[in-house]
C-alpha cells in the first residue's frame, strides 16, 4: 500500500455501501459503478453544458482562451482526481463532486450570485449556489421517464451540499438526510481546496495575460509564485518570460497539491482517524494545507482580491452583469406571466420570487444579456 494511502477511510462506493443509495431505487449497471454513473449523469446534464457560457472571473469579452466556469470545473476535477488517487480515496466520487461543484452558479460569477442574493433578500430569502445545485440535480434536469432529476447517489448529493461549508441542522430541516452534524467524507472535503488550487493558479495566469496583473508586481508580492519563477529564471536565463511564467505556475500548482496530500495524511494520523466514521465524527475538517502553505495561500489570495477581483476593470463588468440581473428580476416580478410557460406553472406552488430566481440562476451570461436587451426593447423608457 502507498505510504500516503488513507484507503481505510475512503468511501467504498460498492453495492453494499449505504452512500450509493438513490431516492428511486435502480438496478445495478452491468459494468459501471454507482459513482461512475453519477459522473455520466452530470456530464450529460444541460446545466453542466451551460457552464461553458458562464463567467468564472473574466467575462467573455477578454479572450476566448481564458477560463470559463466549465474549463475551471475540469481543472478542479483533474486536481481532485489526482489528490484522491494519491490518498487512496474514492477517485470516482471525488471527480464526480468536482464536476458538479459549480453547477449551481448563476451568470456573471460571484457578482451574479451577490446580485441574485440581494434582490431575493427583499423577499426574506438567500441565494446559495450549493443549495441551488441540489435543486438542479433533484428537480430541474429532466431526462428520465420514471422520476424528476438525476436520481444521484446519497454521497454525491451530500457532497454537493457540504463540500465547501457546513449547514446548521436547525435552520435547514430539509437537509436532514445529509448528516449535517457530521463532517463530509474526505472525497468531498478535497473539493474545496482543489477549487482553491485551481483558481489561484488559473487567475494568476489569466490575470497576467489580461494585463490587469503585472508579472513584476506578482513576483514582488506573491512569494508562493515568485520563488519558483526566480529559480527558473536563474536556471534558464534566455527563456522567454511567458514560458517561465507557465512553468512557474505549473510548479506552484504541483507544490500546492503535494502539500495538500502530505498535510492531509498528517492530519488524519494526528486525529487518530481510522475509518470513515472517524472522519465524520472529527470536530474539524481533515483535508488541509500545512500551516506554512496555508499562510502562503492566504497571502496569494489576498493579493488576487486586491489587484484582480476588486480591480476597477473587473468591477465594471461585474457591476453591469449584476445590474442586469436586478433589472430582470424586477421585470419578471412585475410581469411573471412573461416567464416561459413551464415556469409560470410553478408559481402557484413555489411563489414568484423563487421561480424568477431559479430562471435567472440557470442562465448563461449571453442568454442573460439577450433577455435584458429584449426587456429593454419592450420598455424603452426604463
Ligand atoms: Mg469552483
């Protein structure tokens, strides 16, 4: 066994594992495991394909080769699968959770999420992309004659809800089946940090390429990156900076993943965890970076907030996306009969504000802009 293996606390995922239970029982597949089937269902979902048209950080006008929410998702899946494999965990479950982790995101990145949350708060509700992702896979995807949704296994639904945060059982009685008083399995815990690793490195890459970030400034303020870059520049003095940048980012990503693996093994041993039940009962999450790497990660993230995410260039794009979402919400609250018929039909049962939020949250950036233009053409004075 690999010395780093934590196989003793992996999710088994075999036919006897209660975590592969589905709401609607289905016969076992001839040659695919439960989590492999879940992965297939997610990849073939409409909401998954729409991730290609949703902003991760940069709206589409910057470049066709910057990350979209779909390519970000694939990068997270690659990292999560690598870490799960090295740790002897259930790779299929980790990969499936990575592929679904951002499926509940609205258009226009975090600005879109904030805008949707702000308008819905006036109706006493909060928009939460993890809970929205659960609605997508349980209700909105319709591809099976026997049931609504994708009928995913319990481990995948639990991971969708809990991969990045814990929920208070008193405030969320509807989530009772997801073991809210326990930690999620390591395969789900990996996702949050695989996400961090993916976007830290990708956003430095796209940020420098967009010229919002300057390579020299990143080198001066982000030691996690600068150390790799400096070593490479010394060793390869005649290599173009662009290539050194790519190599340094690759080394940085590899160092973060390597640290995540070794620190997680150390945490599991330090907490005397010997089974999945111990992982669940542990008062804290066990997947983590070492304290030294965690300090460097925080420093890099703080830098990206100050110089990229909160830069005036990106704020301008995000503000206009957020404003469109606010306008569309107000429009359909005034005229809900103008929603698609399938949405109008849900209003009596679920209330107009929830139906409008669901509709907007599912949109790509381009469809949202198109809808906003159509509404404006209808009401030229507003
Ligand atoms: Mg993500």
